């Protein structure tokens, strides 16, 4: 063994010497893979979904892989709800559907082996939906292929189901706000019932998230739903995770409910503390009646991205659109930039006065269900590229 070790060191030194001038260790970086595909004509198409899936596969190298070769730090995709697909699923379950009624879908992680806890979770979810006056079409078992995930991913895998909700004739914007409050109530009830495994990846009348602790290339193998031609969308946000500050878990896979993120929030502790201090004077028109339901805004055990997502979501549900919310949370650094228009500089200075910037090398792709955006951090340390096809 000693001889083998010496040979290894000698070979390593020879390779380093040979690569002098072509390899620079300072240029070696690790980070998540994130991006989006969007239809500029605003029409839902199948090729947008397929392009998002292919783009995710192309950034497989941006994520970590466990020694079992199949467990990843997390990968996923965020799409618009394919209404034809879910209307067929509802009709197949024996329900009649009024096409004029709003439809929402929740992507839900449940405890895998504790059947009693599973039922408690379903009761919590159903109760909060019914308390808001909405109807429930039923639950759908999401088809999955566990053969494509590793032992560690399978050992921690949740039971994955979808709940389909009848919103009646409600306005979509109000429906989204109500679903946000419903989800926050569900999360609080889950804590009270001590069922920590309950997690809602998404609960929306506009979009849905498929994610988990698998490799980017395994997304459609694990979730064959995504191969259905009825899955059409105007956007696809995709993410391959490289966990640097938290242990990988199914719930911390991205995208989150609003955004996907590559990088780090270096000011996280300060941002969280400031957000807690702001909670004493939160006020938000449409959400005022439910302001206590959405506190605490930042939930314990969240990664830096999940924390930013929670604040981002609150601002959107309070009435701001995604571009303005991005400007509030991660405004451009004005500094001595003489090339910036005064109107733009004034806006970013206003944003700095409203909320403390979330700072650090970070690139995001985000959506509020109407807008889909890409954005840089304040100093452009995590650049994004784009192309128009």
C-alpha cells in the first residue's frame, strides 16, 4: 500500500506540472444549475416543457451525487398546471367537472410508512380547504418509479399525492391568495399535530412543482406524468441542487413555490432577524384579515433559498408582481454607477428604504404565476446567460 500511495503522489505531481499554464485552481467553482424556458408569444406549448426537461438534464454536472450513484441533492421543474390532464383525472375518479370553475392542484409529500399519520395529514389538508369554502374533487396517487433513485433517496422518500380542488367561480388572483393562506394554516396545523413529514411542494391554481432527491436525468423516469403530451406550459423553471449549507432532503429540493436559486445569501441571519422585526407591523390590504395566519414568515429549518422564497411569496401575495418583488429583495447596487438612469437609481434607492437587501452571489429564476423572471444578485457575481430562439 505504501508503494501504491507513493506512485499516486508521483503521478499527481506529474499531472500538476504538465497542466501548468492550462489549469487555474482559482477558476474551479461549485454551484447549482438553474434556468428557465419561456414562450415569448404567451401560448402554452408542449415544446416549452420538453425544452425545460432537456435543459435540466444539461446541467446535471451542477449537482452532487451520492456514493450510491442515484441519490442527488435534488432536482425539479416548475410548470403551469396542465388543465386537460387534471380534468381527465377528476372525471376518471367519477366527478363531474364544470370547465368554467377554477381548478387548483396541491403537490403533497406525506409520511411514507405511518398510515395513521398519512390520514391525519389528509384530514388537516382537507379541513383547511373546506373551511375556506372550497370543494375537493379528491386525491390522486402520483405515479413514480422508485427504481431510478438511490437507497438513501428511497429511504427518506415521502408518499407523494396530489389533491384536486374546486374553486368555483372565484377570481384567480383571490384564489391564489386564499390558497397561500390555506397552505400556511396547514403548515401550522401539521406542527401542532406533530407530523413534520407533511409538506406541500405547491398549492396553486396556476402552477405545479415536481421535485425530489434524484438526478436531473431521472426527472421524467421518476415522474412519468411529465411525459404526457397534455403537459403544456408557457414557462418551465428548472433546478439541479448542489447542497452547500444544508443536508439534502426531499423538501429542500428546488424549485420552491416562487423561485429557484443558484448561489448563497450571505446576509441571511440579518435578513431573517429584520423580517422578524417587521412582523409586528405587517399590513397588506387583501391579506390583512389573515395576517396572523402567515406569521412567522420565515419558517424554522429552511435553507437560504427557501427563506428568500418565503419572503418573496409573501410580497407577491400582498399584491406586488414578481419583477417588483425581485427589485425589493435583491435590488441593483446603485453605488457610483454613472451609467444607471436616474429613474432606475431612484427606484432602487426606494427599494433599499423599504426592505433590507438580500445580498450574496445569487442568480434566480422565479414566477408569480403571471410573470416569469430571471435576475442577478446585486453585484453580478452569479451571471445568467440568455438566448432567444
